[in-house]
C-alpha cells in the first residue's frame, strides 16, 4: 500500500509542472520531478512545455501526460508548480481551477544589479535546481543530491552506436549557443581541435541544431585538411534526442554555456565548459557532474547580460578571446591521459 502524503486537508493526487522553455532549463527541472515522484508515489505528475521541447520528457517514466501550450490541460490539479513564471505561464495557471499553486521566484532584480552595476546579491552560486526546489520548500520535499535525468528510446540509442565503433576516445564539441557572446569563436575552436588531434587520436563530434550548421562548416573549413577526417560534423542532422544519445556515449564534452551542456550533465559526463558573458552566480553551472570551468576572472564588464548578447558591447570580446585554446586543450588531454581504457 502506497504512502499518501497530505498537505493540510488536501490529498495530493494530481500534480502539474510547467516549464515552457528552453532545453537547459527543462533538463534542470528533472531533479525536482524525481523528488516529487519519490515524495508522492501515488500521485500522477503531468508536465506542460512548448512543442519543440516535448521530446526531452517523452520517455520520462515519472510523468503521466505531457501537454504543450497548444493543448493545455483543463482538469483540476491538487498541486500546480510554475517553474517558468512569465506572462504566458501565469495566464495558463490562472486558467486552472482549485489546487495549491507554487511559483519559482526569478528575482530579476538580482540579475539586473549584477549586470548593470556588478553588485552580487546572490548568497552563493546556488544552482537553478536548488532555486526550483525553493519554490516548493513549504511542501518539505527533500533534496536527494542526485543530478539531472534524460531517458532515451531504443531507437535513439541505436542511432548513436555507429559513431563509436573502433574504440577511440570521443570528445563531443557543443560549439553553438543562441547568443553571440556565449560562443567561443569558430577559428579558436578549429585551433583547439588541431592542438588535440596533434597529440592524441581522438574522435571529435560536432553537435548542434540546424541553427548551428553554418558555424560547424566554418570550423570544418578552418581545420587543416589532415585533421578533418577525425572530426564528424553532425550539426543540424540529428534530432534533439539523437543528439542526447550521442552525448550519452561520449567520453567527455567541451561546451559553451548552452542547453547541450545540461543535456550532457544528465548523463554524468565530464564537462569542459567555456563561459564568456555568462556568470556562475546566475546558477547555470553543470549540475551534479564533474566539470572544469574556463572563464576570464576579474573582467570588469562581465557579465554584460544574464542571457547573452548578439554582440560585445565593448567591442573587444575579451570574455571569450582571452580564453587560451592551449590551456583548454592541455586540460582535456590531461583528462584523457588519466582515463583508463
């Protein structure tokens, strides 16, 4: 017989979690889903997101139904948790009758002070996962100290198999990002790849969406011809979850601050992370997985945005240009040399 958790006089039998976008933010909600499932084992947990991100949750056995903004639920829930907290999600929540409603507090004023005046009002570099947890702290749902989760279908797993034949160590390179100031320059990535391949016979996979295909071509075209056969350009040719399946099989991942970084963390991958205009105080470091962070500490103009910009407002782009490809490459090589075959 299952344990029925009661808050006040209300039995929790149906829960709805809302996070509309984007890749990384949705993946960072999965620890909370697991904890809710543990705390309320008899409850049905549903989720609402935007259609392009539905596949991230499709194989998650902790969820019963996945709704999108095109097909929002109309039934009554005992517990609604809004982890998006924007105008759209608040409108959706108001359309639901009854039930207890909790909302993630974005604390945008802290972001504004940090970006505008470099005043850090965050108590620590607390993960966004912990801030999601704080949204429901009065429920008493315990932290389980475990990481993010993604679940692959058998077809997705099978898709990745051919890319890992031959036994070579494989590095995934997630070179894209929505905003320019979060992207390490393509020429620098090409130089970094050359440094790696000059010293070790690695397999390197370029991963990204269709929007990243042009950047991937620039990296490939800049590479010396001798190294191109060792690099597989898959940007724009894989579905979101096929990309996840590839990350699940890689030995390590080099990434900008982007959604694929969090996707890799869901498989406990060793991450080498490049932060440009990003800052760890905003809570988006890899969660519960080993990582090395490369950033230009002490740069007075950093962070210039909490989400990234389409250009460097100072014109020098030092937050990325000052990151040494030699140092990054050597750190990755040292990791692979220490990994037992």
